[in-house]
C-alpha cells in the first residue's frame, strides 16, 4: 500500500494544505514507489529559480528531497498542487539515482535521469485539464547531453523514450528498481554506442572489398570477351584464306 511521504518542515514554514493533496496516496499509488522519500520544505533562496533540490545521499538523513515553498497571493490551489507534484517527481528521480556515480548514468540530467523521470510522469497519468504529465518533461532534464557527451541529444532522447514508454512504464517494477534497471541498460547501450564507429568502419571496409572483388571479376570477364572475339575473328579470317 502506497502512503504519502512525511513532511519535514522548517519551523517558520507551515505545510500548506495543497501539499497533502499534491502528494496524496491516490496520486502516488500508480507510481509504484516502495518508499516515498520525505519532503523538506524550505524558503526559496534569493535569486533562485528552481523549485527544489535533492542533496547528496550522505547529506540527507531521511533520504528526503527539498521543495521550495513560496505561495504567491491569489494563486489557485490546483496550480500549487501541480507545481508541488512536478517538483517532487523531478527530485525523487534524482534521489533514486543518487547512489550511482554520475558518470555511470550520463550526467545528473542525462539519459538515465530523463528516462526515469519520464517513467514517473507516464505512470502519473494526466494533469489538470487532461494534459499528460509526460508533457512536463523538457530539454532541461536532458541538458547534460548537450556538449561533450558520448551520445547526441537526439540519440539520448530516443533511447530514454524507448526505455520509459515502451519497456517499463506499464510493468509492475517499482520506481526504485526501475532506476537500477535503466542504469543497467544504459551501460549496455553506451558500450554499444562506443563500439558503433569501429563497426561502421569495419562494415565500410568489408563493402569496399566486396566492390573491389566485383570490379576485378568484371574486368576479368571483359578480357575473356575481348579474347573470344579476337579468336573468332582470326578463325573466320583463316577459314576465308583456306577457302580461297
């Protein structure tokens, strides 16, 4: 049975009623999370634009994730609920991967993270107004693939969508176990990607050799045709001379 996560609030912050609705057991149940990470509420630092953060594993005593809470005056409750849910799903995806070295998962916001977060979004279903939660994923969640990275953003996006949407979203595997499974698949895929240039080069060399063999055979056939024509002409000439 899925239960709502505990709330670890600072003394000066009263947990908003929207938080209980946002992270209710009804919302979390389809996500198939074995042990929902607790939530720590904190004031948003001056100048910060992000909605929360996930501390390093050894710096989070209760495996908690932090959500910044600043309730704008007049904001509708459903807007706050969606913000809290989106931030929570983003941060717990980080939490479930926090035991793995960053370079083994393609970066903190790389293919593995994008695939795991997308899996959570797909399991969450629809947002307010029937919009899929999967639409909440964006290129920020894949930004480590831009620049010096073993795969291109397009390759990473295609791979992540395949893992989340086609292979894991509809299975009964827990979200925590899915994190390890996606990381395992990424290691296999990255190794295949690393070998791909050598395989392409070998394939090009093999094709070039086949084409060279065909050219040699064609040249050999041409010489035999010419030789046969010459022999036929000489035989005809000789037959003519003898007849004369």
